[in-house]
C-alpha cells in the first residue's frame, strides 16, 4: 500500500521535526510546552489521517490507477478497491500511533516506545496477519491492520493521557 506509506512518511517527518524541540524543552524543564507540542502533533496527525481517509473513500479508483492498476482486469480492480478501503479504514489512528511512538522516544521514553511499538508490530501485526486468515480467508489479511491498530492504540492513548494528567 504505497498510499499508506506516503501518508505515514509525512507523519514520521512531522514527529521527527518535533524531536529537537522536545529535547530542548524537557532539558529546560518546560513540560507544559512539551504537552502543547504533543497535543498539536496529535491533532495535525489526526487531521492528516482524516484527509487521507477521505481521499481513500472518495477517490480509491484514481489512487489505484496511479499506483499500478490502470489496465488490469475487473476482478483485480474490484479486489484492489475492497483492499484499499478495508486496509486503510484505520489510517487516522495509524497516523496518531506512529507520531506518538516517535514523540515518546524524543521525550526519553525509549523503553516504553519500543515496547509499545514491538507489541504493535510483532505481537499484533504478525499475530493477526497469521490468525485472522484462518477465520476470514483472504479478507483476514485485510482485517489484520484494522485489528492491529485498534488493539495497540489503547497503550499509546493511556500513556499520552497519563502524561497530560501529570503535566496539568
């Protein structure tokens, strides 16, 4: 899913741009500025996710044609449309997820970020990709990203909520 990779790359760039600002403000003891930056990053990441989701929902045929399905069979195009919509339905949360774990690293919480990221990528990502096709066939592979993001985001949201409470 090249479109997904492009969107996530933009989010990674936004989060990476925050790294020196976070480091400076934590070093200066200004945690409220870090909290404000985290809030802005999450809002901008979610906004990018919403825009991406709207593009995926309203222009999937054009995106699929751009990325290689211009003259393919009807069956290929139908499956590509289905895959696009199912696989990218959680793109908003994927954007927030990626931004959060990079931000946690910038805050010096590398162990937490790594643990949450490993749980998302290995336990949920690989686990659901292997488990769900047994129940749903080929659609299980498509549902795996949805399930992975849905269950892994709870850890990120809890940690961000705790950070917001502590700096209030």
